[in-house]
């Protein structure tokens, strides 16, 4: 019996720790180890629910074009990817692309226009239900006159045609095409590891790690093979930080601002910071009887000390936000200034609107009702929760009582989408394609993310005109005017645009992290011992 | 006995079905679903609706429930919404890893508890007993997440002798020795608070056995003290441990969640936790099925073991 138990124990131990053995690293320096909180859910971005996956998939599959981070003065430009060259027809409604000669999948099968057409078909399939499929709404057809040529037809000309064509990567027809679209959500694509990008996914252990090795067959391969990279999944941010500090991992995305000084004290680690493409705001529900007044919202914005929030919560690694377009984007209105902090003006404005503390309890009242609002945020995001507490304290000073209510993400989203809230502290992640329609247009109250029910006919008209014009200079003028009007209305109190703070071990060389992605030039990274 | 066993198994199966049905309705009624994870201007409401249809979430709840019952009775646990893989294969991949951690922790917990309980019960000095009570009370009050971080701080970053996370080092995935090194800290994190609590039961039980008249008889016969303690006393004092052990069995699959997160241990607890956050209904139900089964099986097993060990209980049935 004892021998049996011992055997069972050994068998159980072996069972628990069995697994494939990774190939040894190509160099003495070993692979670059990236610590990540998120896990890779699939290698098919069309069915993924993870933003992290979308970033990584671009290293496994080539897109048609490579988006550049030069969108400060104009819409982003593109370098050739799978497409070697392309031309627009005189009316701008037809884009003819020629694919790169000699491009092959990692199994040696040539990449052809059929792969591009297949990917376009899958992107539009309701059975696949890709959440990014709206980017293709103006593409009316994809034709393949020969193996190396793809023709995209558009319903109209507009500034983002190449960006929309380029949304998503290209998948292999000879592999993915074997799975009916209706089965995509049930299919384990990890079995189909045929890639075109600079990296191959060589080892994948869910919840543990995944390893990338250079793809020798990538048509865009540089002079040397990309350095091996291992992504280690560390779900707890505190554990991840300690691993960065003990040099077990080389790269950590999103260091909490309070820990930045601690990381900087380690001479072997560099803190890389660049603007994060998001802004944080307090959104006021315009259906609320007090908050529907523009003057009241302006008073609340005057009462909020954004600089104090930036200094206290972000330790200075953020700057006040000024409007609904992120300051890193070409359409940003550079004439806008942060809404001034002026509590006296806030009190005066509230008094003008008929608010007064009649019972001496420190809370203003109007028509017998106290000015008390519930402000939601998503629980677990320590920075947002701290921001909410500061907002609560600052508004209390002008007589507005805030009930702070952090909620679990799903509950929070349900409350927002159901418009069952007074106000919320929330972040807006902005795509590089500037379009204010889904957040600020009146139609987005019913069909979009205009959860605060903001409606201004002038803003609607400007947004529509910006979307209709063919030239981005014209669009910029309309968008700048729309931003000025929105800021004037203060449906949001725009709080801050923060920096993204990444930790990088100095043994990693050539890493150029930027506003587009931490792994923008991953294939160029190298490491020393 | 046979009838009793059949009745217990029947009741347990019914209970399991009711638990899973309740889980099904609770998670579907809870706010959010996989299409609602986005609050992104580039993901339209129409796109979210298409995703709901593709996942079959647009059907009435009664229809979804009927489909789930039929499929579960056929032994099909469905496909994870998040990982796009069969729930059964995901559980088969992660449960052994959780079992490895929890079984090691359980073995450590009971080993330490029995030794510590005996040690304390055989001390006569007040100071020794007082110290034991103080230390055990302190240890069983420690939250495991805190203990885990302290162990990492001391043994990984302070002394640098044990790895702080994961099941193995990069490139050493097949090495049992490497896995053993990674196992030590999470297993201790799980075992120490439990051992402190369990040892107090053992202490009390052993102390009572030592006071029994038959133990005095053994002493009067001048039998060696070691033989008295470990042959006669231990056997009787272990009885309550059987119940505790049976009740601890569910912990094998469900008790290691926080420890798995802190030590990045790729087990079932983390998988289930992530499933809840992402509203991965098939995976939540699959994990619930396994946990509930372990709870019910643990209870039945504890009853049976107790019956086997104590004839009075057996006869009472």
C-alpha cells in the first residue's frame, strides 16, 4: 500500500509538471523576458477579447501596411507591409494594391491576393462577429484580378481609407479557410501556427508564458533574425514589479506612478515614458435635473483642481486634458486651454443658478433638494478610485456632496450603458482614427457611447461635415470647432492625459516604445548578457 | 451500508445538478456578458450585438438553459468564450497543476499539524504551551496573500534561494527538480495557516487521549514512552483528523486562488477567476462543476471514512 501511494505521488508530480521543453535560447544572453499581466487568449484577433492579443498578433501576421506614429500633424502615414505599392483611382474610390513578391507563409506557401480577399470576407462575416468590423463599413468590395493584385472599392473618398483597409492583419486561407466561419469561436487556432510576421509563436503555455522566435521566412525580415522573446504572464502587478526589480523580467508595461522613483533607483532599469493614448474625465449625466444645466457643469469644472490630481495621483506623470481629442493627434485643437480651477467662481456660478446652503449643513440645496450626486468608477483601478476621492473632496468644498461608488467592471458598464448614473470617472482610450461621432453625436445617445446624453445640433453638424469631407485639412477645421463647442458645454470635466510608464532593463537594446505600441519595433530589439 | 451509500450518492448527484442550475442562472442574470467587456468608441453597439448572436447569447434564457442541460448530460462542457477551446481540455490542463500545489500543501499542512499538535500536547510546562498557543493563533490568523508576499520578500529577494513565481524557469519546463523548487513557497503559503489551525485540533485530541485510563495502564506496564505515544495514543487521536481531512478535500481544487495569483501558478483557480471577470459562462460552469463535485465527494468520503474508523457510527446507520 505504501509503495502504491508513493508511486501515485510520483506519478501525480510528473503529471503536474509535464510539458514540452522549450528550445534553448539562441544566444548566451538568453531571450528578452517581457512580464505581462494579460494572457494571450487566441492568435486570431477577429475573435479575441483582449487588447493585448491585438498588439501581439501584429508581430505574428503581417498587415498590408505598417502604421507610423506620426499622427501629430496629419493622419498617420503608412509604410509598405505585405503591400509593396498601391495607387488610388482619380476619383479616390478604388485602391489597387500590389503584394510584395516572394512573400510566403511560415510553411512555405505563397501569400496571395486570395488570402487578402479571404481575410476581408471573414472580417465582414456576421458569424465571426469581429468587433472591429465597423472599420470596413465604407469598403464595398475586394477584387483579386491576379495572385499579386488586390483591388479595394470604397463607397466614398475620405482621409482614412488606407487605415480602414489596414485594420486587422491578413490570415492564411489555406489554414484558416478549413474552418467554417460558424466554427471560429469554437476553434482552437493555437493548433494552426502558420505565420507571416517577423515572429513565430513557438511555445504557448496558457496562464504561464509564450515564446516568440524569429521567422526566417518573413518577407520583411531585416539583416538579422529577431531576438527571441518570452512573455511571462504575471497576473499580480505587485509581483510583476518585484520581478522587474529582481531582474527576472526585462520589461514591464504600466508601472504604477507611485513606484516610479523606486524603479529609477535601480541603475539597471530605465523607465521609458511616453503619452498614453487616453484621457480621464468626469462625465456628467445630462439627464440629471441639476447637471443638465451648462452653467452648473461649468461651475463643477471650476471647482475641480486637476493639477492637484495630477500631482497627487500621478506624481506629475500626467498633464491636464483640455478636450475630447487627445493632444497627440493631428485633429487636436491647440488653442484650447485647461479649464481654470477657480472655486470662488464655482460658488458664484452655483449661487446664480439658485443653489444655497439654507440649512447650514455644508451642502447646497435648490428647490428643497440637496446637491448630492453619486459618482461611479470601475473598482480595482486604484488610480481612478483615488481620482474619485480627490474629486469628492474638492466638490465638497463648494457645497456639492459626492457619494463615491466604485463598481465591478461589468456592473459599471451596465450602469453606464443603461444611463443609470449621475456622474462617472472614466477613461477614454482614443484610436488614431479621429471620429467624434460614436461619443458626441446625438445619434450616439441611442446607438453609441454617448452615455451622458450630450446633444448639441451645432456639434452634430460639424461632426457630420468632418466625416463627409475628403481632405483632412478641412476635417481638422470642423473638428477643432466641434472641440471648442464641447469644451464650452463641459459635458465632461476633462481631467488628465497620463504618461505610459514602462520599465526596461538596460540589457535590452534598440527598444523604441511609442504611443502606438510598447512593442512597436520588437523585431529590432536585442539583448546583452 | 450499501443502501446508505446509494442514497448519499443519489442525493449528492441531485444537489450537484441544483448547484449547477443555480450557477447557470446567477451568472446569466449577473450584470454584463462577454460582448459588454468593451467601452471603446471603436466597438459599436451593433458590433456587440453581432458578437452576442455569434455566441448564442441572444436566445431566450430558457432556450440556453435547455441547450446547456442536454449538452451537459452528454458530457459536453462546451467551449470557452475567452480561450476558444473546450472547457474539458482547459480544466484537464490546469487541474493537475492545482492538484500538485494543493495536495503538496495539504500533505504539509497535516504533517506539520500532527507533529506540532503532538509536540505541544506532550509538553507539561505552561510557558511551552503558552508559546504554542500564541504562535499557532498568530499563524492561523495570517491572510495567505500577506504571508505569500512576505515569503517572496525573504526567500526570493532577500536570500535569493527560491524562485518567486511560476511553475518553472524559462527553458526548464520539463525538469521535476525545477518544479519542486517553484512549488516550495506557494505550498508553504497555503499550508502554514491551515497547519496552525489543524494542529490546535490535534493538540486537543491528543491531550484528551493522554488523559484516558487505558493510557495510564500502558504507563504502569512500563512500556516505552515513544511506543505509548505513537502506537496507542496517536491512533485514537487521529480520528478527528479524518473528518478534517475529508472536509479539506474541496480545497484541493478551489482553495488556492489567491496563492495562484500571487505566485503566477497556472492552475484552475486563476482560470476560474479570469472566467468570472470575462463572463466566460461555459468555463465558469465547468469550474463550478468540478469544485462542487469535490465538496460533495469530500463530504461523502469523510462520512465513509469515519464510519470505517468508528464502529459506533457505522452501526447507528
